[in-house]
């Protein structure tokens, strides 16, 4: 498949799916977690964690250390549990926390209490941990956390900005879990789902010193016009910042076992094997989903027309986490990946010889049952034949319905890992 005549819709879709699944496989904790485990402790070993990969990571610890007396609890998303023998698994809601999120957080915090210097805590953190392990700060309720989460998700704030606010409304995030585990040694093993792989942002950094302040959180709320209940706003107005800061958690260490960059490299390897030149545009791309789609369409056209920044056949690869700002009255369904794809399709306007896939590597784009979807040269034509107005759909944020109607959603089911979004644009 080295020339334009070699590619058909069928072969292009197959290639793009292989590229996406290779990125997912490169972040499988069952493959790489064991190599990152610390020395076995003299004392007790307590395993805690939160995230979409927390249960499968816990199972990987059990498999690697059959001779260690393990105990503990992790919180994962509904439908993401796997069988474990010694570590309890609690399922909770994402992206808005529920009662199980709060109950799970209480159990995680209780599990690390009363440990000694010879004991070891292994904290397993991955994307989704902020919602899945939600313990309101004193004076706040779960309903308060739910309301703030919904407002942040609709605001267009980045994941880093959302988590900066969440930390200052929490009793477990922003390093507080690590502080509670002292003086036991605490080792965090994490899968990054955030642009830049910042440990303080992954799952809102419950085991990492917090570089943000109440002033930062207030500025983010003001910038995005997030409306808070008076008592929640009063919490953020507190002058003293009590989250652990740099140097205050000497007993805690942090290790990334999977990252978006590694997954992009794996995707690039598959592309090369298919006779396509890969170009990784970056693993930390942010911005409005539809606007990023427009930009990517321009780069793809440049490759096809001018051979810049590389010659076709080629595939443009990128990761990161875009955002969708949802205005009042929007009633559609969709996630950031399908919205990106719709923006891309509109900008490409049926250009021949360009195909794309975009999906969340956890297998769930937003709150829907699809990881993402595909764009083909005839995407808009088929949509219009089905009676869809692409511009109207985009305005209503109904990208899920758009791609579902034309049969171009990509469904993988929960992948039990999460290194953020993967976008691949194939140019023949």
C-alpha cells in the first residue's frame, strides 16, 4: 500500500483501526506494570488507587507478587472491574462522581491510616481518578462536588484547570492521600492521561505535592464563568492554602508506567509497517475539538498537495485532550473525539484520499458507548443523504448521533487503560 491506488475505504479503515489499537496495547498495565514495582516491603503492603485502569492495575500487582501479603482497595469506573483476590474493587461513576465515589474515597483514606516506616503503600492512579475517588472537603457535600464537576465539564476548561479546582474542594486530592500515609513509604504507579504527563494533574494528584493555590482555582472559575453555590465559593475564598507543597512528602515517589508519547510511538511503528510515513505532531494537543479538527484538516491538505511537512502516503498522529464548550440549550450527545472528527470532516469538505480515526484510548468518548469514530472522503455526502446537516449537528453538539447515523462510530468496549486521545489522519 504505497500509492494512492492502493488505498480504499476498506483498507484505510483497517489500517487506522490497527494504528489505534496499537496505541491502546502499548499502554496495557498487564504488560508493563510488574517491571515498575519497588522492592518488596519488610512490613505490610497496602494497595490503593483510583481510575479507569485501577482494577486491572491491582490485578497486575497481585499477579506479580503472589508471595506478598497484600490488602487494600481501588476505585474504578462501572464496567471496568476485573477479578481480584486480595485487593477490593469498588465501581463508581464517571465523569460525575456518585455515592460510591465518596464511599470509595473514604475506604482508600482509611486503608493508609496507622502504617509504619517499614510498611509500603502502592498507589495506582490513572485517568478518571478525580471523579471516581471524590471526598468533599469539610463543609462541602457530594452534591456540591457533582455540581462543580458538571459545570467544569461544560465550561471548556482543560483537564489541568479542572483538576486545579477539584483539588481545593477535596479532602483526598492534591497530595492529601500521601500525607495521610506517612510515615510509610508510598510509591505511585500511574498511567498518564493528561497533556504533559504532570503527576500533579493525573487523578488530581492525590499522592503528589500540589503546585496550585486557592488563588489559581478562583482565577480558573472566574475565567470560565463557572457559577458556584455561595458556600462553595466561600471555600475557594479561603486565604490559607493547606495542600502539601514541594518538599513536604519525602516518603512518596512517583513512576509513570504508560504515557501518551509511548503509545504514539507504537502507533507510528504500525504505520511504518503498513508502508506509510508517520509524523507525530505532539502528545499534548489541546483546544476546542472542532477547531483542532479544522487545523488538522489544513495540515492534511498540505501533505497531499505540497508534500509539506512530509510526503504522502503519510499518517498524522497526535494525542492530548481537546475540549468541548457546551453553550446553553445544546441537547446533543457526543464527546471530544467525535466533535473533532465532525470539525475535520467539514473542513476537508470531501477531499479525496484522506481518512481519519479519533478515539479515547479508554474506549469511551465522553459518556457514550463508543471510543470515537472514522472520517472518510464521503462522510459528508453520506450524512446529507441521511438527512443530516453537519453544521446544525455541530452547533447542537450531537456528533455521536451524526456518526452513529452513518455507521462510522468505533466501538471497542472499555480497554481498561487510558493514555488520553489518539488521532490518526491517513493521507494517500
